[in-house]
């Protein structure tokens, strides 16, 4: 597939699919540290979009602004047509059921068992499933999709890093979100476990038909999962395109990512 | 120069703590009430401090009696021992010392627990899964310490009196009945009620400071240690301030 064809394809798909998530001119500073300086992004339905950026370039900050964990200084963020800055607490929480968030360090509740960890998101989201009387089937279903049913009554401390990441993924899946945000899903894992997680992400994408935003600086991960990529440099969306187009780019800053 | 910066940051801290307390009262009456979580916490807090408070109380009773006895004996006033000891334990020594041990055990525990939850993004994870972490973690913990400390102080006071009785029994051959008869004759509501009200405030302060330090924990493992440590220091200091204010107010209303 040559480059021109590729770009053509992207243009086609962008025209047909509507953005499920849209960021316009996002700005965020911590004192004199200007992290985001007008970042733009569109995520289309059913798409796997990879965002790459150096450590400390503000990827986690950007993704936290998306779910309202951090307040951006300016700019608009629309998720499924809702501007998250204007939502009240109740509506924001309702919208959050449609967004799965996989944290950089898994963020499992370490005082709870795996089962309780997975049940936790269910306790508040009665409107989505009705009042869930029997939570176990949902928990088992989610654990099955990450292949960890046996771990159901273990504590997070008893799991390896890779298993923790899978349980965390199961916890984001349990609400059947339409969008999943992955914050460095493979960081801190050995290459083989990382591959397993990547495989898992692709399977989930097919089974649950989610749109995914994947933050990573793992080039292998990006090559395998990305349909489109955005490079975050100096607080803006510096370059966009497929893995191949970006890899063959002549821009120095872009090249640096693929060395 | 250093001093003035320290003093300034102390007042900033007090301001932030007040803001945190205001948020507590705002969220306290908002639904949903995390009742199950509150019960669980009350149980675990009580369970964690039961033995510690018991031992502390017992030793307070023993020591006070052993140390006061010779002085009173000199004046031939040993028969005053039960009333004197019980009043000082119930009014002041019991609540303050038990609250201090409670602060050492619970405020540091809460500070470290919430601190590590903050650092490992568990609090963020709660928020994105639609549970208000302030309600679920902070409100329940502050309520639990506020409710549990008064109970623990009553229990610790009782053990302290029992410890004091043992000394009296061994040294002065006072019977159980006689001892507690004297105790209950000496104690008035004016002793018990202000002291109990005070312990609610102590419990509130301990929970508040522990949660405040943990919830606003700085990144990194150093932050967690610091949160636990400063939770104890700050809450102990606050206890003395509250105690001073309480004694002052009691003095006005009950005219000791
Ligand atoms: N709460 C905060 N307070 C102050 N500065 C912050 C805060 N969070 C992030 N920053 C700053 O924002 C910048 C971007 O941080 P961020 O965590 O988004 O990086 P990142 O791109 O996710 O890096 P990594 O790949 O290492 O996770 C960093 O310089 C960091 O110091
Ligand atoms: Mg990050």
C-alpha cells in the first residue's frame, strides 16, 4: 500500500465517520510549565488512534482532562456530543460510564479483592444496567475476556504486573464503554507480556466494538494497534498519519520517535 | 527569615484545612450515604485501637494512683484518692492521652492509606468510575473517627479507673464496692458531659487531618511517608488547641 493511497483512505474514513471524541485548542499550564499549547484531536467511531509523545510531554495530562480529572485552562472537549466542561456532576458521571480508563500504573484498589475491584464501578451505575442484583456473572464475563477467571478472589498484591494490568482492563470493560482510553498499557512490562496485552487490546476492540485512544511510547505497540497516529510534541498535535507515513517522514522531530 | 516562612505556611495550612472541613460538611448530607463503608470503617478503627487504648488506659490508672498516693498519705487524705483520681482521669487525662494514642495509630494510618491511594491513582480511578471519592473515602473516615473516639475514651477511662482500683486495693485495702462508690459520688454530669463532647471534636480533628494529609498527598513514596508523619504531628497539635478551647468554654459554663 503506498503513501498516497493511505492518506486517501484516511480522508475517506474521516469524511464518513463522525468523531466520537473531539478536542479543540486544549491548553494547560502548571505555573510556568506550559504543558499543552493548543492541542487538537479527533477520535472517530471504531477507530484505534495512537498518541505518541516523549515522557513528560503531557500525554497523561491530556487524557486526564478528557475525563474531567483535571481542569484544562482553555479549549473545548466534546465526548459523544457533550462538552464535558459544561456538564454537571451527575451527567458527567453518566458520561463516564461510556469511557473506560486504563491507568498507567493499573490503579487497582489494593484493599479489595479482584472481585470487589470489578464490582466497584457497578455500584454507582444503576441506570446503565438497572439495579444489578447478581453482579457475579458480569464480573466473570469481564474476567473471561482477559483470561483471568481463576484470580477472582485474589488480592491485587498477589498478582504479577501483567496480571494486574489485565485485571485493570477487565475493570474498565465491565461497564461496556464505547471509548477506552489506554494510558501506556504496556509500560513496565516485559516484551512478551506487553505483546499479550496488545493482543488483548485488539481482541477487545473487535469484540466490544470500542473506539480506542492509546497513549504509548512503545513503537512496537504503535505499529501493531494503530490505524492512525498523532504525535504530541511541544504541547501540540505535531504530526498526524498512519504508522507508515510517519515512519517515512523527513521531519527531524518525527524521525526521532522511530529510531 | 525561615521562621516567618514557616509561620506563613502554617496559616496557609490552617486555611486549606478549613476549606477541606467545609467540603466535608457540604458532602455530608449529599446522597448517596455510604453506610456500609462507614460501618466497616468503624469496625476496623475500633478493632485496631481496642487493645492499644486498653493498655494505655490501664497504665494511666496505675501510674496516676501510684504517684499521687504518697503525697495524699502525707496529709492523711488517702480516702480522697478515688474521687481525685477519677475526676482527673475523666475530665482531662483520659480523653487527652487516649486521643493522642488514637492519633498516633489512626491519623497516620489514614494519612498513609489515602496517600498511597492518591499516588497510585486509585482515587482518580474511583472518580472516573463514577463514585465520589471524597464521599466514599473522606466523609466516611471522618465520621468513623468522630463516632469511635468517644466510645474508646469511655472504655479507656473505665479501664483506667479499674487500674487505679487495683493499686488502691493492694496498697490501701479498699474494696471494689467502696472504691467505685466513692468514684460515683465524686463524678458529676458537669465532669462527664463536657469531657465527652470534647472527645467528639478530638475524633473529628484526627479524622480530618489524617484525610486532609492523605487526600492531598504529593507524588512519590516520600509524599506518602510525609503525609502519614505530618498527619500525626498536625493532629496532635490540634488536639491541644481544641483541649484548651474546650477547657476555657467549660470553665465559663460549668464554673469548675
Ligand atoms: N499535578 C501536576 N502538578 C504540576 N505539574 C504536573 C502535574 N501533572 C503533570 N505535571 C507536569 O506536566 C508535564 C506532563 O506530565 P505527564 O504526566 O502528562 O507526562 P506524560 O507525557 O504522561 O509522561 P510519561 O510518558 O512519563 O507518563 C510534566 O512536566 C509534569 O511535571
Ligand atoms: Mg503518563
